[in-house]
C-alpha cells in the first residue's frame, strides 16, 4: 500500500527497510528531478558512510554562475530575480570541485551543455548511451530506487497523480525490469503543485508509487530556461529549414535558437505566406534550392497541419499550435490511420463510414464484441450503445443486428449507431518537456480537450519504431527531423555531443535514433543545422571540416545539412558530390583549404572550383539578407518573449562585446589599456550599482568597472 507522508525521513526509512544500504537510484533528466528529496538522500548518505548512493541521471540543471567577475556579478543579480528560491542540487558542487564523498557516485548520460568540460569526476563517470537504451542500462545496473517529481490534481478528497514532464524513462524502466525478471524498483514521489498535470501515459494511479511525499513546504517553480536571442545567422538557417516541412507531415525539433528560428519561419509561412514567399525569392533560397524544396519540401500554408512526434516537447510546439500549424491528429488504430492518410475515411464521420470499414477489411461482416468496443473507443460508434447477445442496443430501445451481410444491416448501424467524429486523436507525442516560465503557464492552461491532444509517453515509443512499428509508420508520414550539431565533415559525418579530444559537451540523447528513423520511414528526411563558423581564441573557426576525430552521426546516415549559406542534400550522393555541396555551404574563408584537402586525397577533381553563387559566403552577406524584412518588423531578436529586463539586456550586450574583444592575450592587453583611459559616455550609475561596482573596492573590482564602462560605451545605442 502506498505511504503518503510529509516527511523525507519517513521516505528514507522506507528505503532502508526495502533495499537496505545499497541505493542504486534513477531520477529523471531535466525538471522531473525532485530536488529537495534528492538533497535529503544526499545529506543522509553523506552523514552515513555505510550507505552507498549510486545516482544515475541526466541533465542536472544548475543556475548559471559565470567565469569572470563581471559575469558572476551579473548572474548573481539575474539568478536572484529570475530563479528566486530554486533548490539547487547538492551533488553538483561536489562534482564541480571533484570532491564527492567516497560513498556517493553520480553518473550522467546527458549533461547540461558545456557544464562539465574539463571536469574529471563528470567526464570519467559519463555513460554514453542512446536515450532508448538508458532504461536497459539502468536495469542492468540493478537500479532499485526511482525518485520522481509529480504533479497532482485534487478533486475533493481524491488526488490524481501525473509523471508530468518525465514519463520518459520511469515507465520504460519498470517495463524492462519486468521483462528481465528483475525486482520492481521502489518508487518515491514528491508532489510539486507547480508542475503541469499531463494526461495520457503520464497519468498514473496512487498505487504506482511506494511513497508519496506531499507537503506544500517543498513546492518550487521548476527550472525555467531564459529565452535565447535569435541572430541573423539563426534566422537564415531557420528560414531555409522551414521550406523542407511538408503539409500533412510529422515534425521533430530540438531545443535552442536554431529550432526557434525554424518555428518563427514556419509561423511566417502560415500567417503571411505572401511575405514568406517573397523573402524566399529575395534571398535566392528558392533559386538555389528549388530542386530540394520541390522534392522534399513545400512553401505554402499548412492546410492539413502537422503532427509532432518529438523526444522533447519544446516550447516551439506551443507556438506552432497557437499559430494553427500543429493540428493534424493521429489515432491509435493502424487501419483507421491508414484510411485517414489516404483520404478514404474522414475525421468528421460521413454516413458511409461503416461501409468504408467493411470494404477495407477493418471490420468483419459479423461485428464481434471486440470490434464493437474498438469502434466505440474511436468514436465511430456512439459511447452510449451496448452490445448484448450479439446485437447492438440503442438508448431508445432500437436493436440493431451485427450481421452486416446486406446493405440494410449496414444502413441500420449507420442510421442509429454512428458517431459524428473520431475520438482519441493526438497532435503531439513527447517523452519529456522543459522550457520557459511562459511555457509552463501555457501547459497549465490547457483545457480538458487539449490535454488529450498533447500526450506524454515513454521515450521508447517516441525514439524507436520497434514494438508498434505499423502504427508508428502510419502516424509518422512525411517526417522531418530537425537537429543541431557542432561539426560536420565534408562527407556528412556529424559531431553533436563530444569534442575531438573525447571531452563530452552534452550527450547523444536521441539524435542518432531520429537520424536513423528518417532513413527508415518513407518520404522522411533528417536535417542537421549548424552555424558555419564559431569564434575561437584566434578568430573564426570553420564548423565545416575535412575530418573530425569524433562523430555522433556516421557518414552513411548523411542526409540534409543546413548552414546560413545554404542547404546541402547529401542523401544517396557520391562522395565527390557531397564534398562539393558541403564546400558550397561553408564560409568562403575556408572553402579553398577544404577544396585543396579534398583534391590532395583524390576525393575531388582538381578542375572543380566553387560556383560563383557561393564565393561570397561571408558574414556581411548574412547581415543584409534579411535587412528589409527586419525593417518591416519581421525576425525580431526575441519573437516568443523576453526574460531579461532592459538593464540586463544592456549589460549582456556589453559583456558579449567584451568577451569577444578579450578572447586572446593581445586583445585582452589592448582592451585593458583602452579601458583604463575610458570615461563613461552616458549615465551608467544604475548599471554599475546593479553589478555592485559603483563603489569599486580593490584592484580587481576597479579593473572590472573600467572594462564594463568601456564595453557599455562601445555598445550603447
């Protein structure tokens, strides 16, 4: 029987009784972690060396800290305002300082991007595993405890529970453990009233849990990600990506400003299509990529709409729903779904629906009780009907024969028993969610019907075709999988999670699964998006490379790659063609070195030269590409909301300028000399006070104040 308590100590006592002192704990990635409960277990293990705490998780979210004094001062003020009393995970400082207690181990399969670069504890305990294999790996590690933050819906004295943001691994772990004949882990839940209640498979009975800690004193706002600015480079990539989405198709997107740029461009395509198409002409996107767009994309409005099957329920899907784009419903019946796909059956049921099902073998001439319930669950037959002794009984007393050998019997069902519209439709399946405060409020505001349309599921259902392949194939028509990466070589292999020196930046997550799925599903494409260069300590560095010492996506799964300079269609192409197309979307400052390397290794003809249309792939070209549209109010820096105050935006702009100027030693020396002689060009007192530098004390603070003054002068509008 489930124990409901307000005490973490009672939960810990239950653990000792059930599993002793060896705790192999799994807890969800991202916002599904019950931080106060995890911290209570951590404190207990730290105080009791006889307890072994082996924690397996991912995406341990930490408040940003900053490296320089200026970054630290800015983030201290921002964190206090934005995150409030967010309870940080107590094991994170131990990882950062490489001094976790000997009896505590933390293993992650996906890290907060860049958080643990160069950290021995995190890098050595990282577990490289596809998202869909994590449940198996945790069961093999003998996981015996699951900690989960849950949402609650209180109706009178009754309480309903939801796994909310994270049914992703919890349900899979239980399933895999049962399949392997392993004991079911002890499941401890902590209720948090701020978590959005999600239905579908995320909704579970009280008996699902062994212990539920339910005390409002432990409530906290889930970790929210501040909105990221979308740059001109991002918008150019997103605009091109939006041309590859087919109406009536399926969409998967990841997190970040590139995905946000795609969402914004899709909205523009839907809501102002004339402007959208004019932009495609003005930017020469249609001219340069007409063949790819014609074969794999579209540029018209979304009349049928899209269905989302995405590992992560990102905020962009909420914006696509509000824009009338995310609206294609799929149904949990493969035969019915196929008829919908072909247009043979309509969601609004016509008078010939039963005859259609008969003709296509969905039902038999004798309608069995099982088939009756199947049609009733889908709304094809009315909910109030009953099946008695082989006949259908209507509420008004009419009895209808279920032997459908003649037209009269079929007509009787269609006249007396037929529903008006299909039920059980879903417009999004996802395994976990995370986003802004606005997004969480949007989720909490969904009505009952919308709750049915947005379904949270185990990650195995989303990231794989196995197990329910026929239905997945019927639902996921015309799929487009959009993901970001760090590097792509000229043959199409991509690095998305790890550096060449094997330092892990984040993790593979589900990217490999989606790329492979794009090749397994008919009329589907994988699209990798990346910026063509990044700023290194000595200047710009190309992200399109001849070769790289690590890959997340092997070259035999190459498909479409997009940079701000164009789209490269690599699927089914020869190595030489791939190299040409990749060089054409590289920054022109690196094209010749890539061409020379390819020629040297006999992968490219020495006579080939970069086409004239791609010889000016330079940042200046990108700045002018969308200028006219931006002057008309399109492509704003923060299209979906802003989390920074005006003062914070001013300081962020200054700090970015300063970071770029001091990225190497010569730049640092030059900037320091310039800063020391600089005086404020406008009233900066409020900004300096915010950074606790108005009365700078000591040399370090005085230098920081001078540098900030210089940066504010340089970036002031």
